[in-house]
C-alpha cells in the first residue's frame, strides 16, 4: 500500500452509502487517505436522509454532489469498495476490491438510514486499521 492510499467508494446513485462512507473515511482518517466516491448511475442530489443522519454525528455532506464512475477513478485508487453496484465497476490488476453489502437508503427516512450510517462507520474504522493505521512515536 502506498504511503497515502486512495479509496474509491462506489454505489449506484452515489447519493447515500458511498457518500456516507467517503465522509466517514475523510473524517476518521483525515489526510492519511485520499478519498473518492462515485456512482454507476449518479442521482441528482445526495439523499436528504443521509445528509441528516451524517449531520447528527457532526459531519456535513450537504454540499456533496453525486459523481459518475469513471475508469480513471478506479485506476487512480488503491482500494475500490462497491456497495450494490454489481459488475459495473471496472476491474484492474493490482487493485484491492471489496464489496460491502449494505441496505440501500434510497427512499428511506432518517430512522432507517441511521443503522446503515453506523454500520458504514464500523467498516470504515476496520479499513483504516488495514490501510492507514495511525503512526505511533
């Protein structure tokens, strides 16, 4: 893994799960990891319930916008984590691919999104320990 690993989170609309995962990774790992997110069929806006759920834990994703998944985004990432987008993510040798099975928050209220948010946080914490643990003196 490079000194500063890069992670790409991919879901269909890049409006819920991948946005929350990218926000958690940026929040918890700081500048130790380069973070990207994208969607195979991006939505028009980030899911308002995801924005609200993340705001509850002090993370503002209201200014984020869904982005289209590109081959370059995958090429430039060390770890590609898919969340329900199936085979739409291009595969390149030498990359680490993970598939996180998570409920889709689309159309759900904040009550249904909170457990998804919390599960994503747990997985991101494990990922950080694997790819960019804090250095101790």
